[in-house]
C-alpha cells in the first residue's frame, strides 16, 4: 500500500527566502506525482504534475523534482511571497491505479 | 483545465439525516473520484465513481453509507447517509482531465453534523 510522507509539517519563513518542501513515497512504481496548493476554505489547485518518466517540472517560481528510485520529490519555491502562504500537498498515483494517495501536507507561512 | 461545480458548498445537518452532494464537470473526463478531508487531516479516497455501474469503494467505506451515482461522463453524486458527528468533513469531487491527465478538484462541500 502506497504511503506518502511530507516534511516539514509546518514552515514559517520571511518573505524573499527560497525554500524546499519534501515528499517521500514508499512504492516507487508510480504513474505520476502532483503537487497541490490548498487555501483555507477552498479546494485544491494543481501546481505541477511530473510523469514517472520525467525528472522535473517548472512553472514560474516553482520547480518540482522527482527521484523515483529513491521515492522522493521536492518542491522548490523561489523568492517566496506572502501570497504563497498555504498548505502544500504532494500526491502520487500508482501504476494501474489512477486515484491519488496524498501526503499530510506542509503548512507554509511567508512573513511579510 | 476542467471546471468543476460542486454543491452545496457547505451544510449543517442533523444526526440521522442524509445529504447528497453533486459534482458537475464542464468537459470530458476519464475518471471521477470522491475524497474526504477530515479536520486537520489530508485527503482520503472514498471511492471511484464509475459511469453506469457501481462505484469502487476503498477499504473502510461502504455503499450503504456512501452511495454514489454517475449516470454520465460529466456528473456524479455522493450521498452521506444516516449522518453522525464523525461524518463532519470536507467532501471533494475530483476528475482526471482527458487532455492532460491532471487531477482537478471541486471547491468542496463543508459538512457539519450536529
């Protein structure tokens, strides 16, 4: 059974810092990995999707990497802004199973 | 991207009653799922909604408690039956886009059971 772990559980940084969120998964036979953002009282917004054959994806100030063999992914946020404050969720879909298994999330607060 | 309309956005219900949540998508999708997010926790998959047939439930979830319908490719409902306070959660509909395989989520239904 796939298990997804995210570290740290919470993070508070001053505005402008670069930061890294970590995600690990137990079964390397994944189909893809997605990073989501969740704002309080709102749904989830998909940030980046990495297929199992890819090593990284970039969108603006966000960069996500995937090391399937070691069961790890990182989300890099450059030049953080107060608007980046949210909970970030990592989720993986396993080969043969398209539904996502979610980590418990990292709650990020960027101080102005 | 797929635009998902989920309603109601929130409800407060009495113990023992049932609530049906609707999920409507504006485009063709390959798969539809229902998730639950209990307070302070991450998302847990309830079931995969299958078009024209019975949903596929995850361990710990049963059809009598969470009946699901999916009469066509773009619409599904989840019913939370015989509710208790332990059912207080956010329920989210999600779909896999037919164009880019990304998973998209509705805005969720915040359910409180008294």
